[in-house]
């Protein structure tokens, strides 16, 4: 199945250094990449990359039809890599970032942070890894170890476990250990910390201007603890830290050296996508990869564009041959990558008997009541607004279009009128219904990512002026409340941190049966 040298490496009759020394420079360079590709089945593009020595592939939403198709695709990739086992990676953080949706999908990390039960977080990590491993996927770009200290962060938010480092660290470690116990390589991200940005690095370079001591104490802390707990791989952030260096972290030798030397990390360092504007603006992708490689990064994600992928691989190969990149740099990277490959291939599965429904019941305890109280009564009528057609970010590949509550409310005999409102449309298209809000016994407004969907904040403001018995429910970002103009008129505020049928059921338990909500509101510190 594999080359004789890799078999000898597995058996321990060949050392890592000996194994790497037997590889050609072309084979070594091919180890450095994690490439995306087009299509939902094995094709000529994948074969071409394999022929170039590439042994790392990333599954994106464009490659997914369903789990059976993904499993077949992964099997084909592995079959055609007959010398060493390839990495097949995916972004399966959970919640808003999950490329494969018909398997176990963990919640947004912040919901787990609200529960703050590391045993539960470990189980969720395990179930996530097991679902991926069953498809042949052996690497997950998770967990997010960023501390979401900026509530206006447009790209991290609920992907983070919390807004303070200890909770992020303990839950992050639990999640990555769960992944590992299921035989999947975790990749913690985004070092040295993307949580205090107000810019999306997919489109421009975020700059964090805060004191060095504060950044190290807060943002770097979860990564330090993850390293101490032997996380095997970390992903870099395309962010600028002026106190540290004048180039983005991914291409900063100072910052990567800090990770290696100060924090003692000896695992694999993986770049975030090298096509992102934050790192590729003003320079070619191939030059950015070269700078990053010389800074100490081991592997590079390029999520699309076959022409660019081949150009980068050829350029790095030529630069090594020309002596502009020392072969020792390549050898050291390949040794770390091979060590990680062995971990992915030879890891033993820890079989746990877990019931998904029971796990989701525990997860749903993270729903938090942030302000006031609200209840539904059978002899009264309610007006409910629920969003659809949300603005979808680059990292978000699902839309929260299923409301789940209609059937639940009907089953309980609650009288209500449901209005599905378009997040991208002015609320004044619903003005007639809004003006009648005062005729109802209560109004419930579901919101989603108001920072991105500004019309919903305007809708909320109009409705809370019409009916004082109102409930605002944020089904993803808990910070939606902050965007409401007349906050004092919000009677009650709940954040679910995520949305699915399990969370809808738990929400209705509170609204109808007054079952207390156990989660913690992340806004409490800021005063609400």
C-alpha cells in the first residue's frame, strides 16, 4: 500500500531523519501544502496535484454533496496516494462553520463556553472527530482558540469559546483532546490571537493596537496552555501587531519564533489560507508563501485556483534548488509534517458510547437569559418575527432558515402569527404588521448577526416601541442586543448562541413551562 520507506518508518526500523533524507526535493516540497480543489468526485485536478507530490487536501463546501459522496471522494484520494497517507482536512468547527452537514455537527463554540463543562466539550470534540474519521477525514481545522474580547469582531464571534482566556483555554484543550481521541488531528487557530479585531482578514489586514503585555496575557494565553497540553498543530492568523512586527503574523519570523522558542511548540504550524487579502495584498502569493516558510511556518493552505497552486509549488521548488531557501528549512518542516502524519495514521481510536440526543440536551443548557423574563400563555396571542435569507459570510456555509418553532407552538396550543422577515430588506416593508404589534399580548423577535444585518436592529427598534411586552432572541451572535438603539425598551433578552431543533425545544421549555435557563450571558460583564 505504502512505500517501503514509510512502512519501515511505521515499524521503527527507519528514523525520521533517515526517512526524510530518502525523499527527493520534489517530494519534500509537495509535503508543504494543503490544497483545495474543484468537484465532488475524484478528477484530473486532484490527480495532477498528487503527481506534483502534494499529499494534503482540504474539503470545502463546494466539494460536498452528502456524507456518502465525501467518503467515496476521500477514499479515492487516499487510494491514489500510494506512497504515504495524505492529510484530508476540513473546517468542521461547528455551528456556522461546518462544511459537512449530514453528520454530527458540533455547536458554535460559544454555546459550549456558556455551559462551561469541559467533560461535555471533550465529548463534543470526540463526536466531531468520530464523524469525520468515519468519512476518512483525518484533520480538522479546530478548535478556535481566539479570545473574542471584541464584541464587534466580524469574523470570530461565536466561533470562540468565550471572551476571557481561561474559559477559552480549558474548553479548547478539552475539544482538541476529544478530536484526538477519535483519531483526528486538531489544528488550533488562529495564533497568536484573532479575537480582538474589528476587520475580516479575508478582505483586509486587521491591526491590533493594544499593549504587548495585555495581548500576551489575554490573547496568547489559550495557545500557551494548548501547547502545554501537547496540541499537535496550530494555524496562524493574518493579523498585524505593530508592537511585535511590521508584517502579518503568518510571515513574521519574530512571532513564529516566539511560538517555537518562547512557548516551546514543536508541532506543525499551518498557515491560514494564503489567498486571503490580509496576507496576499501587495505581494504575490508565491512570495508570501516563501516569506512565511522562511519565518518558520510548515504547511500552507491555498483553497482554490489550480494555476496559483502549481505556480507556488514550482516557485518554492526552484527557490530551494537555487539556494534561496535552505534545504534545511524544508527538511525541518517535512520532519514535523511526517511526525504529524504518523500520528494521524497510527492513532488508536478511543471508543466512547455516547448518545447524540443526550449530548444535545446537555449542550442546550447553554441558552442564556440575559435580561428580564417572558412567558407564553395559551389564552393569549403573540406576534413572532423570524429571519430568513441572512447575509452569509465567507466562513459561514449554512443559513439559519429553519425556524422549528411553528410545529412546537402549535403542539402546545399557543396562538401566534409568524412573520418571516428578510434580513437584507428594509423593515418598512412590514410596517402594517409592525403597527399592529400593540394589538398582541406579546412580541418575540428572533435576530441573527445584527452586526452584519443592520436592518434587523431597525426592525427590533420599531417593534419594541409598539409593544412593551417584548422578547428579543439572538440565535447566533449574543451581541445583537448591542446594536439596538433604544435598549431600555427591550423587556427580555435571550441568546441561544446557535440554532437547531434541540435548542428550539429547550427554548420553548422555558417560554411555556418556565424551565429555568442555565447558560451564562456573555454580555453580563459589560452590563445589560
